[in-house]
C-alpha cells in the first residue's frame, strides 16, 4: 500500500491539480485522506481503481487485499 501526494496523482492521471480538486468537489474523483498537519494523500490503489473504471476495465484481485467475504454489512435501524 502506497500513499501518493497531489503532484503524483496529477502526473498519474494526466490532469491538473485544480481539475482534480474540482472533480473531488463534484464527487467524481476519490477524496484524499489526512496524513496529519496540512498533508493529504491518496492510496495509489484507489487511483488505479478510478483509472481502471474510467477505462472500462476491471481491476484484477489484489493478492494483498484482505478477504472480506465473511463480513456482514451493517444494517441501520429506522
């Protein structure tokens, strides 16, 4: 798992930083997470998944991904 900064994200997806932030505001791009202080980052896997989705190609299963097949989704009582 690798955290990448905005410059690395912009280079990877061939978009400008302001375009990325505009897309985040519209809900069209993965949101970054805080590393502490004023530092934010994205998981490279999240960006790879977004790119694969845009290209219409499924992402292969990650060998290092945890097995979540036994997890039951939470149900919210109304």
